[in-house]
């Protein structure tokens, strides 16, 4: 509604002279009817809005995450070219289906990412060594660390220290690392006050059946999410998967909008 108000407000069209000064000059120089010029301005605003909308949709990249063995790789790849595979289980073991799925996808036109559910019953060094062996010779788009589940300490400080150590070990593998979690689980495991991990991209779990970003509620120091899991336990090609979206440019658009709002507030104060 804000967009439509911006584009179609007649008050804005007729009172903000700075924005339509070019139009007035055109009217004076060419004699074009002012009402006609107003319609032209509206058309230009509609075009700009549609362009922004197209960019937003183009910036949303669908992907699936899964843990089961892929039954029909060709079927999956017809639907989605981006797959995130679980490589490590929360029980402290490498996911046995990871190697099988890599074999199924070998030579296919697919972007592969991986995620792990860490265990605090195994040292960070041992877990990363196991992961390193599993992903050897595999090019990963992203590597996500899942902060959910029950296999965590009841002490927030212990969990923060453990995750920091795990991420430091993973950094040695030269991976593009992100955090997968949601507001409730992150608060329960790491505490609501910590912002120590906000430098990592966030894969937010928000199962609202909407692939678009929607309204994100900040937590853990994150202001925007890089990705979103919008539907869980969906059936695709006979496999149980989660449905996700990766956002390419919405972080920049969001920050740009915030900066414009701050500038406007400063001008009003002056």
C-alpha cells in the first residue's frame, strides 16, 4: 500500500515542485497540457515500480535442503538446480546419505551447498575434520551451520564458546559460512542478547509458505536474512525435503531504503 500511495498520490504530484520541475519546464517550452504530463508521470512511476518488482523476483533463488537419499536426481533437477545436503548429523556422525547424494549428482548441472547440525558431545576439531573429509573435492556454494535441536548445553555461554570454536575451525576450510536458525531456537540456545554471530549470513527458518522475504523480525544482531526456509517436510519427486529461498540483492535494497529514510528524517529536523 505504501508503494501505491507513493506512486499515485495526487497531492505529491501537484505540490512537490522539485520532483516535477523537469515536467514544468517541458510544459512551458512545448505547450503540452499539464494534465497530460501528469498522466505521463504516473506511467513512468508505474514502469519504475514494475522494474523494481521484476528485480526483486529475479533476486529470489529457489533451493531445497534435504537429508534423505535422492531417489530421482533428474526429477529434482527439472524442478530446482540448487540443492543443500546435510553433511553432519546432530548425533555426532557424518550423514551417510551425503556421499550417496554426491554420487547421484556427479556430472549434473547443479549448485550444491551443505549444512551440518553440530553436536556438543564431539569436539569442534573432530567434527570439522570429519566434515572436511566428507566434502573433499566438492565445490560448495554455501556451508551452513544449523543452530537448532536439543543437543546443546543449557548454558548460553558454553554454547556461544562452542559455536565460535566450530566456526573458527570451519573458516580454515575456506568456505562461505552462514548460520541456519530462527528467533526462538537461537534465543533458547545462545540467549537473546548475543550478537556475536551476526557477521555471518542468516538462513532464517520461517515456515510461512511464502518464498518471498516477507517481514523479518530482527534478532541476534541480524537485520535481514540471506535465505529463508519457508516450508518444511514437503514431498518432491518422492523425497521429503524443505523448501527454501536465497535472496541475492534484497539486503542491499533494504539497507538503501533505510538510508533514504534516515536522510529524510535528518532533513525534517533541520
